């Protein structure tokens, strides 16, 4: 089984998904989909997969058990499967496939849709901007959901709304989508112009809890040396005060060691407020820039009392000799080397790097501490990519119905799971790749071994798991989920209740070239300077006061007003 070969929804950036941590912390043992796609080669297998009728292989799935629903019997895409070619553009130069693999061949055979595939040479948006300027857009296109080009195309009236296309051509499509896709991404006119993928909505969250997938190996944590912790009798550590007291006792016995080492690499960057260290000490983690709601309005977390409280904890550690200036100087490689040598008593990083064996005692290891009472991670579950249908599409009916197919359970089976069967043949193309286990689709473990050994190479041969055009993250990753992994189940029990989803806090930033965008850039640079001043100050309160004064002098309230206007519009549209 997959118990020891865990592949969960954080194959993506996630966090993408989960992206706020990846900006500063290593992603752990799972690589992101973008990295995997980049690594893939263009070499195609000479062997073709056998023709397989996948239309009946989902009938005995226990949908109630897995937390989703079976496809309606007569989805509209089945009404016309005559041959048609649609142009499709992916706005990522690193995308490794080109619709020439066996997955695409099976999809074309079933739906009649063949894609004329294209992508940019470099990721500078030049190709996309030229297509927009010349009004020469493809039939379907996928780009980052936060790409400003989407709003440009909406403003110019260049995109169909999905509300319109679904109502006219594929009314059952709305029944197979996560509810968030059509509800959480509305434009100012109340319409939805983008099909957002990798959304961690209500159904995904429920399934993630059930299968112990809410917490991945990239979850921020604090680790402590087990041998030193044992020496002091393993006192309960429920909060920052307990943690500091434990470090002081250990430091007395091992004065040459560094008490606490924020190793996530964020402490001197403009992401300081979102670092694992600050998050573990009480700041809400997980949101870009850590926007928080106070009295019904958005403000930057640096104005929150929790921020200055966390600063004071670090400042207190410094004054007690538990925190040195090394983390604010060392590169990530140097920081990791110090931990691996055993020079550090405790450190903040992620679960994947929370159990390192120190070089000075191979008979022990670091262990992940339970989260403190103040630990909280806020996620929006807002997804990663967006697929749009331009009004220049020569066949919008087939385009939306093709997306309906891709969004269905059958479509996910065909483009992500592969061929169902009892045992893996050893051929990554022929499979089989998955089967049912207790009514749940589950990848065959022998195939998982081959896939993990050469993700890009396998993808280039069979095409599975790479075409995310209409991805539902729950369906996409469901076969990879296995709740029998005792180790990760333990971490999910420890940290899972500390995760809170607030999709209304998916708030875009101002254009970097606008006045608000320029102010934001200066403000985050200011935080980078003051983070060091505040932590190592004789008077942290005084330095914090100076920081806020300079922040106000920049006019940062204009940025917060921009954020709040977006927030108010989003919360209204989601009601």
C-alpha cells in the first residue's frame, strides 16, 4: 500500500496550494507539480496503451465513502463526440507535455476533441500579451489564477462567463463542480469568467480530514533534540513560556549549543511576518502577507498585538542567550548544516525536516513538538490555476463540454488515475495503475514506486497526472490518499485542528506599478530592516513604534484600503 509512499495533494505548490509556506520553507520530500513537469522529458514511448473502455470502471466506487458524488449518467459532453480540433494554450514554458501521449490519445478517442497545444518559450508573458493585444486568443487557455491578464481580458470583454456557457451548453456541469468554483471567483459584474483549479473547498477539506491529508510534510513546526529533552524530564510544552523554560534548562547543561534557531530562511526577508518561526510563536500563518480581519476590516498583521507579542518572545530569547544573530546571517545551507551537526537545541522549519539525526549523536534525533496553544494556520484553499474560454473560441459549445468531461470523475480517471486493474504489469503505459480498495480508488503500490522514481520520465510516457485544465483537487489526488500512514496520521492529529479555512481572505494585491503597489513594496522592505532591529533591540517596543510610524508615513493605509475593498466585494459575492 501507499502507507510508506505517501503522495498527497501537496504534489503542488499548493499549496500551491500551501504556497505561503513554500516561499520560505523547503517543501519536504514531495516535489511540486511544476518541478515535476519541468523535469519531464519530451521523449515519447513507442508503445501505445491498449484501448480501454473506462466508462464503466467507476460504477462500483463507494462515492458516499470517499466524500464525492458519481457523475450524472448523461453529461452533455457525450451528446457529440465527433472529431473537432481546439487550440489550447498553457502560459508556462516549463510545462513538459504536448498532447502527444497515450492519455491524450485516449481522451481524444473518447471525446473527439484533439488539442492544438502551445506554450510560451519563456515565462515573461510577452506571448500572452501579444495574443491579447492582437485579439488572437486560442479556444481555451490556462494561466495562473492571479495573472493580471485575466482581469485585462475581462475588462476588454474578451472572455465568456462560465455561467453563460454552462447554462447554454452544459447545465449538468454545475452539479459536478466543487461549489467554490462558481461562487468564490466572481468578477465585479457577479459572473465567473475563470475555472479555478486545485481548490481546497469544503468537500476536499472533509476528505482530507478523513484520510489524514490535511497536514503534509511541509507543515511548519518546531523541533527539539530528543536526547536533551529527555535529560530535563520531558516537561509538557503547551505554550511559548513552557518552551522557553525548557530551552533555558537545556542550555544550562549544554551552554555551547544554540537554544533556538529559526531555520526557515524568512527571518530577514519581507516575508518575516509569515515565517514558520513567527507562526509557531503566535502569528496566524498561511496567508500571503498575513492580512487579518479586525473590526470587520482588513489590516496587515504587523499592526496586530500577536505580531509584537511574537517579536517580544524572540527578543526575550535573545536577551536570555537562547537566540543568536546567526539565523539572521546564515544561508539556508549553513543553517541546515548546523542542525545536522547537532549545534542546535531546537529549530523552526517543517515536518519533513523535523526529525533530523544530529551528527554528534547518531542514537537520537530531533522530534516535532506539538503545536503551542497560540499556533494557527489560516488557509484560503483558493487554488492555483485558472482556465478561461475566450470569445474568439471557434466552438464554445464543444469547449465547455470538453471542460465538463475533464471536470467529471470519469475525466479525472482518464487524465490522472489511468487504467484500472488488479496488478501492475511493470509497463507505465499499459498499467494498470489503480484499483478499488474498500470502495476507494487507490493507486497500485508497484506503479507508485516507478512513478516516484522518475516522475517526469513516467509522465512523458503515459501523460498521466499532468493535464490540470479542469482539476478538482479532491478527485485528482484521491487515489494517492491512504489513511494508514501512522506517522502522518499522528501529525494530522497534532496539527489538523489548528488549520482554519477562510476563502474570503483570498485577496489580490495592488498592481506593483500603481501608487499602492509601490507603497506596499517599500513597506515590506521596511519590515525587512526592522525585523532585525526589533528582535535584537534593547527596547523592542520602541523599535516597533518607530516601525509603525514609518509605515504610516508611507501611507500604508492606502494599501490596507485596497485590500479591504477587495475583501468587502468578495465577502458580499460569497454570501
